[in-house]
């Protein structure tokens, strides 16, 4: 089967699964699960991971070598535009001018929901400063359009709260974002198991980013394998064009959407 | 990742996806989609397929060679125990003593729902006659237990009506059947797209059988690929042990199931 | 608003909510909740309730006087056709020739699922013996049609397991039963809260029977009130004809059912 | 049953159903449906309704007399903070100093989604100008908290797009908003039928506002009745405390939320 690559900020990727590096038992497990996932883009929480800030501690980049993976620094743990911008600049310095970042500005510690006004402000500053900004956001279709207009290179609506494992809560919002987007739409946060990732891709998302669903599974490496297959399954099903839903086998009784 | 094989009637299979052969454009497409699916068990509607009854017509077994695939004759189109039993006996004759069959006795043409009383009766006759009976049925947990007691080698509850593409309607019934079963539980009928197959496997089903979802897709071979990945994804996710669902990222706020 | 009455076996009822009498704290609460529910048909588990079998114990019929309510004896706790038939005959004796019964034959104690083969057998015997049989059943559309053919005066598919509070699991099966039925279709078992009852009525059910959802609520009398309103709400919404589902406000974008 | 009244900006209401006045056939139907709904708060789109701007046309307030109903002017059709603020000021003038308004600033004509940045801006201006602002918004929990902090007297998250009839898409967001709110939370937009309104109330919303679901029904007055009962049903069920969801009748098998 042929498929177009995923293109983000002029970089091409074969895999449409993006993974995080938090919550693993140790760096060995991080490396093994990342490899099993088939991911090419790996996001790193700069405030919680050592990618060289402390030369005396184990370096995450030994498990996730930048020669092999596209490192995507993120601003997890930032609760203001100012903090997020500062964190991105630090990342660029540590990674020799690497411009691609995942922006997240959080609203509170309990929900880890995005604070959208600060997110807009940080996105504007970062784009002006030459960053290629992939942006974590609510699933608000209007905000998605505006963040694209600001110049973000990908929009990353949440499926459900970070770490919740609840799966996709609002398919209509995702569809609306996908229908209108001129940049890749990646579901970020909320995936719990393989079918959730498949559903996201079947809706037409360009990719899925996850961390807890893999790192928190009983067997993380096995779940990484599951997710690799799930993203391929959902993507291929989207491209293959599913059968319509009908109440009965008979072609003459299509579902009219009025009763469920 | 290691996994136990799927064992049905002492035969072992690596693939947990079973496919049908109906509704394809031609035998080439049947062969290509079957191969892409990775299926090892292929079900054949004896009343609608030529597997040698008519030596002057194209033979389905040229596209699906029995040396390579386990052929599973089914009784699609039978509306009584008597018809179903006769059809199985004809299959055994055509296939040189092959005993493994998929029994379906239908209740009406509109829904293609199983007629359970006739199904019980046919199962009893066929088991007594030496057949290894995989049985299409409603998702009734009590009936599943009873069909196993009669001696069926696999129970095959529907997820939704044949050809409907509606996906799994009643997860609780499937879980109940799975929890109690001593024989493989295979979801049969109702799958619409890849995530539906993944969900079935995540619930703990031993396998999934489908036909319309692949043959009716815009690109059947591509959908067969999607389904192959989806069944692996769901199986691996089941074995890997998913994260629990929680309302929030904080581990201290588990979902208590009271509100949705 | 005018509405046809609910007619079961030539008896007319204004209320479409039927209630059980089990699990209340005492007979006072039973009486108060029953009154608040507005129900006119009240079902009584003959094996667990004293309606005169033991003249020395409190009599349920003091709280639920037969002059005011239509008493519907049921065979809860019966696991065979034989037991169920005997129980119905005992009820008829105790209630001076009262013929209307709710038949339930259970498959096991854990799920309280109906045992359909015994249910068929008991229904045939009871109908032949002059009973008016309302029958608890799985949501199997073929079985519903057959039980009607046997002569049952109402079919009562479960929404979910008894006492589970899970709400309606399979809307398609209920719709199929409703579309084909010539007798009233009453959802029996599985309702958890008010919206579940409303959904059942919106699908076109003729009524809803419940017990645990009311008796097990923190405030049973209040929940009885809620259910009374919910059944009216669902019925009136069904008759009023809801708006179609659309992805957007614009009338030109109807939901085509292909994406969720 | 006793219940606290709904209190918005120090005004008390018995009814928790709020209705709009658009899309009716004529003013007679508007009046009849409004009365049947039992609503005490009636919202009026100032840009589309004549409440005195044109003395030569029929006046909506003849059908919905302000002596009887609390008129809630809204800014439907406004796509900027500036327009919305101007519209509210015009309303105040027409209604003799009436300060209570429903603010909506829309993002586009297709989805009628709120434009949140303009909504924040308009809310700040209106609150400073002495208005009591009820605010239509996305279901973003962080934004809800911030709009309350600005001084809005009620937050009104959408359940689904205006006029879509899709029902509540994201229960988790609503629950999060409800858990944190110090002002009433009213679901606004997206209700399709009675059970949707009941679900909103069961989640703990303080009220529900709708228009299309009633005005667009085949029989609007009947649907208004249905909605009146549905809101009461959902509210009473919320207060009564529903039974927990369990997989089986047995109390020892509570749902652990891991499988669906």
C-alpha cells in the first residue's frame, strides 16, 4: 500500500505515531518501547528530562539518539506563556539550534488542560522568534484555525485529559478541525488503548501522540507494538474507505442518523 | 512478542483474523484481499460459492487453495436446522471428509439474525454426526454456555447485524461470554472498520471473522491490510494490559463509573 | 397532549412506567415510591413476597392494594419452565383467577439472564393454560417475533442485566423488535437512571419496567418521581418527532452516519 | 420533593429549562411552546427579533410578556466583541435598563462555535459596564473558571454545535466545569431530544437552554412538554442519587471502568 508521508514543517516521516519519554521505569525501557513503537518523532519534557542540562546524570539522548529520532522538546509543566517561551529557547540552545518544538501551556495541575489565552500568546512569540511550533490545544475548531493563522506547523488537540486514558471524547470537534486544517492535525493526550488510536486515524487525523498509554501499561514494550499496529490500521482503514453503517444487511436500509 | 496460538478443534493458527469470500468483484480480488488479511481460516458460503459443485464454473478454491488456507464451509442462506445439516454434509463430501464447519441458521432475510432454536437443534445433530462446529449466534451468554456444552468447538456471537458495519453493540454480553467460555470466542458479523476489530480483541475475544467490512470497502485489499493490523493491535493491547480510565491525570482521581 | 393508552391484553393504562416491589427498606417505602412513580402496573416476585401465602406476616398487598394497582405476579427466582409454570399457577390461585403474569426463567444466578429455551417452553404451556403472558427475554428480534406468535401479550427485552444500571446496551435490537412487534414492547431490566428510561421511550418502546433503579437509589421516592417524568418525557419526545442530527447548524450538512 | 431554586444574579427561578424564541412558525406557536416548556427565562436574539425596534411590526414581547417571563437578550449573530457589546447596550436601552444578557460571540457561520478570545474581551467590557453576563462558551474547564473570575453570572458551555441535535459530546468537560464552578452552569446548544436534556441535568448542570430542539420538532408544543419533564427528571435523578453501574446484578461485581 502506498501512502503519502506525514510532512511537518517540511520534514517527512513514515510513522504517524509520536511518543513521549516520561514515566518509564528506566532508560532501557524508554529505549525499547520507543523502538517497538516505530515512532520517528519523540517528544521530551525539557523540565523533567536531562538532555544535557546536567552532565553528571544519565542523558535521555543516549536512549533516544537524535541521529535516529527527531527530538521534539515540549514545555510540559509550564503554566504561563513566559515560562513556555523561555523553555523553548533553552531547548534550542541545548539542541544546537533545533527549532521544532511542542508548545503546551497548562491551565492547572489537576486537569493539565491547556490555558488557551497563554497558548496563543506563546505561539505568537515563538513563531516570531523563528520556532516551528506544534501546539497542544483544546479541541476548539475556531482556536485551531487561529493557531494555524498565527503560523503553527501542526495543531494538536487533546482527545481527553492527559493521562486519563479516556479515549476520544468529541469526534465532531476533531472532524471539524480536520476538515478545515491546512497543517497536520495530531491527536495529543487521552488515548488509553489501541482502538482509541485507530479511531483517531479513522477520523482523518494525520497522526497521534501518546505517552501514558504506553508507559503506564502493564507491559509497555508490548503496548508500544500494539500502538504501532493500531495507527497503521486506522490510517489504512481511513484510506481504504469503510463501508457505510446500516441498520440491516439489506442495502436498502441505510442508517439515517435519527435514532442514535 | 510471544503469544499463544489460536487453537480451534486442536488446530493451531497464528492469525486471529478469519475472513469470508463473498461480495468481491472477482476471484482475483478475493485472492489478493485474503492474502493481505493474513488470515489462515477462510469461510465459504457453500450455497453461493462454487468449490467444485459445478466443474464448468470458476472454482473458488483456485483463489483460496486448501493447501494454504483452512477452508471453513458455512451454511449462510440456511433458514432451518434441516437445511443447515444437509449443507454441512454436502461440504464434507466435497472437501474429502473435512469436518470443521461454521453453522449459521438464519431467522429472516432482512436482519440475517440467527434463529437460535434451530441453531441448537442443528448443532446437536452435527456434533453427534462428528462435525467440529463453530457456531454463529446471538450475544446471549446463556446460549453460549449451552452451545459449548453441546460440544461446539467455538462460539461466534455477532457484534451487530451481518453487513451492517455498526461495530460492537453490547460489550457486556461479549465480556460475559468471554469470562465463561472454555472454547474460543470469535466475534462474527457487524464489524465496520479497523477500530471495531481492535475493540473486539481488546475485550478478550480470541478472534474476529468478517467479510463485508473488507469486501465492501472502497479499496478491499487495503482494508484487508488495515484489519490485519487492527486484530494484532487489539490482541497485543489486551495482552499488554491497558492503563485504567481516570477522570484526570492525577492518579488519585480514578473513574468510579457512576457518571457515564 | 393526547396520547393513546398503553393496552396490554385488553386492559388500558395511562402510565407507561411499570415498577417492581423488591429491595425497599420497608412496606412504607414500597408504597410511597410506587405512588410517586405513578405506575398502574406493579410486579411482584411471588417467591420473595408475601401476598397472602403466610397470613402471619405483613402482606405486600396492604402497601400495593389490588383495587388500585394491577398486580403483575412474576416468576423471579425460577430457573426452569416447570418452576415458572408452577409459580404462575400458584399466583392465579392466590389472586382469585388473575391471569396476567410476567414470565421470567433465569439462566444463572450471577447474570440473571433469561434462559430462552426454557422461556419458550414455559410460554407455550402458560398460553395454552389460559394465562396472559408478558415475557422477559433477551433482546433477540427473532425470539421476540416467535414469542409473539406463541401468544404472549407483551415482549419485555432486557436493556442490560437485572440490577446492573448500565442502561440500554443495544439500541438496534430494540428498534428491530419495535419495528416488527404487534404487541407492546416493554424494556425490562438494566435501567440505571432517568435518561435511560427516556431513551427507551424515544426509541419507541411502549413502556419501561424497573425496580433496582428506584429501590436502590439514595432517595427511592425521589427517584420514582424522576422516573415518572422521564417516561413521560421520552414518550412525548417520541411522539413530537425530534430534529435530525447534523454535524453543523446549517441544514445543508446532515450527518450521513459514516464517521461515528 | 423540595429543591433549591435556580439562582442567577440574585434572581430565583423554579424552572431549570431556558428556551429561545427563534425558528417558530409564528408568534402564536412561540407563545404556546414557551408556555408548555414551563420556562421562566426566555432568550431573545436581538438582531433577529423585534422587541420594539420597529413599532410597525409584530412585537415578540406580545407573545412573551416581560411581566411573566425574564427576558434574556442575546447577541446571536455577533462575530466580534465590539458588535456584541453594542448589541447588549441596545438591549438595555430597549428594555429600560435591564442588565441581564446572554453573551455569544461566534467564530464562523458554519459551526456557530464561540470565538473565545473575543468572548473574553466582550465579557470584560460588559461586566465593567454593569451588565450581568451569562456567557456562551466552549466546554473548556479553564475558560469557564476564567470567565467566572471576570465576573460572569453564569457559564453556558455548549453540548454540541448550535442546531446540531447531537446531544452531549463531552461529559468529562462538563463534569469538570460543574465541579469547579461557583456560578450556575447551564448547558447551551446541542440538545436534540428529551434524554439529552436529562443527561445534562444528571451530570449536575444547573439548567439547560435550548431552542432548535423544540422549535424544529415536528410538533414543537409537544416537544416543549417533553423537555419540561426531561429537565425535571434529570434534576430529580441527580438529587435522588442513582444506583452504581455494575456488570452484574451481584453487588460484588462493580464496574471498574477498565473495559469500556
